[in-house]
């Protein structure tokens, strides 16, 4: 599913990633842990194609596609179709309702309004938000907002979901519900999850935990 070799990233003289190698299987839930500044988020952004490695010899393959070979337009289309993102802060657009927020990636993908609305409605129902579809973010709880963000990440049926501290802004009960949801989604849709987290409970639930220290994997 994901193969990355010799991933290096520097910002000026600061070397954040120092030759990271990682392989993740289809349907696997992997937690990446480590102290702040260890390079976890930078690695996640590179694996998710939001950032590029500094070194040209770095290799990154996702779902049998060599990412470095894609031009910017191809990369954007590949990302929209194959990758979903969940962040600590839901980043919902406040002027749109829950279902409108969820539909946005589908519209970018080229789905019709009818199909996007149908898929978004099904996802929100699956996530227990049937009665919140037409509410704007300000009318939703933190946990509900994050579930809307999960639905948005899933709308194009991506093969892999990257999540950066997905429960970091939630209370313990909402966090536990979200964590269990990841496993339900994996079991239902066989999606792959790569999670950066400081939450020990989530890390222990994962199929595999990878610890990063000073830009390297232990």
C-alpha cells in the first residue's frame, strides 16, 4: 500500500527527517508516536503528498503509484481520489452545513451534486449524524465536528487516511468514540490508516506502533 525509502527533509540547516524508511500494508492501522519535534507530522505530510522530500533519490509509492513521477496536476488528482486527511482541528468551513462541508471534495473530484449529496448523506448516517446534516459547525459539538471531518475525508472512498492528532482537541469520551470509529471504518471498507498521535490509548489499539526519535524511526 505505502512504500517509502530514504525520506529526508530539511528546512534550511535544520534536518527534520534523516532517511526514513517505512512500509504499510493495505488495511493496516499504524500509529506514529514520539516526542514533539521528532518529525512525525513532517513525515505524515510527505507520505500524504502535501510536502515533498528534500532529496531527489527519495522513493514514495502509494497504491502502486510512484508519487515522484506525477506532475502537479496529476498529483492533485491522485491525492483527491486516493487520500483522505483528518487533522486535530476539524477545519470545517463555518459558512457551510455539515453535508455541504462533506460534499466539497466530491465536487472537486467531479461528482454530480446528486451523487455527492447521496454519498455524503450515507456517510453522515453511518457516523451517527443523521439529525445534524443541515447544522453548521457552530451548532455541533467538538466530537460531532470531528466526525463531519471524518466523513469529508471518506467521501471519495480513499484507499488511505492520514490523521494528525485526530483526537487531540476532544474530551476523553469523544476521543474514545473517534478511535473506535477508525477500526470500524477499517473493518467495513478495508481502508488503511496512518495516525500521528500522542494518545497512548489510540497507539495501543493500532495494529502497529512506530516510534520516531530525532528524525529517525526506532
